[in-house]
């Protein structure tokens, strides 16, 4: 399924500054649920022309002591300590990439409407190499050249895929995770042991959320306790610091 989706997008081979590890890091529902339970996730607001607009994804900024606050888009993120499972993934990614990453920015895409626009992670205090790990359902990832605006790589990343964007990539290229297709996504049921995930959540007729029913416990998802986030894909972007 994932390979077919990648073929549909005309994935091809990533350009020289990017290395794709597939398979990369082992993925499982249990791992993702553990991450979701421990990460300090929040939906922030962006200032768009004087209006505060909810960012279309959940975010977290984690790092070692001394990690600076992350400021962009008119908002600031204070670093939170590494969580146990994020640290485990960090060690696996560092082994594959052959680099050290003291900090990590996390994006959680709850469904097809969540996305991140074209951007480059080229803040002067961020190091030259970035490793991006995708867990969960495959979502489209695109890379384009800054000068020509030509999309040079278009693939579906998920299920433990790891891309390492080497030195020079953020200076010459931009990347994004566009909106996805409307389809079933994984939903966390907070009532079930282990926060069991299942497929079946779909956007409502007004574009909002239409909550499904867990087949294991028959509870509606919105009846669970606060903080039981839904998710489709978890992306961890491991950063070097200058």
C-alpha cells in the first residue's frame, strides 16, 4: 500500500543532500501510543495578518539542558526535557544517521486536514544536518528547489521511514507535508487498556470532526478524558544546535 502510494506520487530518488532510510526505525502502534502519552503536545496559534489562527497540527519542542527556545511564525516554544521513548528513538536515529542530535521538534498530524506549508529549517542556531522520522500512516512529503520552485522529490513517508537532510539542504531546498486525502485515520481511545488505536475516524460534513465508536469498548472517543489526542502521523525532526 505504501509503496503504491509512493509510486502514485512519482517518488523517484531524493536529491544528493537527502538520504532515505527505508526501512528506518521500527514502528508499532504501541510505540506511537507511548509517545503520544508522554510528549508535551499542544496546538499553538499563529499570528496571520493580526488574527490568531490555530496551527493545523500538534507540536512540541524537546531538548537537552541549554537548548534555546524555538521562535518562528510569531510564536515561541520553550524546550521541554527529553521523554523516555523519544530518547530511545533519538538513539536509533543517531546510529543510522551517524550524527548527534541534542534537540527535536515534534509535529503530530491528527488527520488529512493537518499539514505544514513550504519552509526551510535554516535558523542560524540550527546545525547543518536534520533527521526526520515519520511514524504511523504514510503522508505525502515534498521537496522543492528554492530558486526554480521545481518539486524534485515527492514521496509518501510513514511507518518508521527516516530521511536525513545533509549540509546545504536547508539553504537550497524547501519541504512541506501537504493536506492529505479524506480517509480513515487512527484514533486514540482513552478508555481502552493501552489506548488502543483503530481505523474509522472521518471528517464531518462541515469539515470538522465526526467521532467514531471504538469497536473494543463501544465508547465514543469524545467521552474519554481530556488530552486523549487523535493522531494519524507523528513526525520527529531531530536537530543539531550550533
